[in-house]
């Protein structure tokens, strides 16, 4: 399976499971709530996407902020491993809905899927948008998932 297909299936997986997982990962305060959700998403990222698209002993960048479960490692499995591949978001012609800008022929590194409510992104379903950080401008950008393509890039 290629990374583009795996990423889109992962977004579908998040959308289908979020309503069930959200109450189970909600803690008594904001910190435990976000940490539990990040751990859960990172574990599934590793098991469902990374293992499907990469050969053994190769690893993807963490999903979003990664996990807090293992202290210094942002990973759930293979905690002492470092990423060997990044997921790139390819934008041929799409609107950055966060900044109301048209973007053409650009390539960014994938951060995570987000929802979009009242002009800003949220970490909740429906996960129909992709969040990236534009290193050239220092801005966050949000694109509708159907307007982008996903590719692997080896980290050298």
C-alpha cells in the first residue's frame, strides 16, 4: 500500500473511532486529556500506517506531538528508534483555509489531521483537514485533505 492511501484510510479510522475514544481518553484536566489522546493516536499511527508502508527497521516521523507515554521518546513502540522517513504534503493548487491564501506547487511536512470550526483548526472529528507548518514563513497552514497528496521522503 502506498503512503497516500494509508494516510487517507488513517483519517477515516480517526473519524470512525473518535466518538468512542474521546470519552475514554478524557481526563480530569486538560493535560491528561491531551496526553492520553496523543498517546492513543501515536500508537495507532505506528501500528496502522508506519508498519503498513515501511519495511522493518524504518520509522515515520511522529504524528503531531507524538506520545508522552515513554518519557523522552515520542514513540509508543521501538522507543529508542529515530525516524527514517517523513510524510510530505504535496499541494499543487489548494486554499489554505486557515490563512485564506491560495497555495501553488508547494511541499510541506505533515503534522496531523484536524477538524476546522469557526475559522480555526481543532483536534477533533471530523478530521477532514491537514495541518502543516510552513517553515519558510513560520506559519501554520490548513488544507482540505482532498486537495493534497501524500508522499514519503527519506530522512538523510
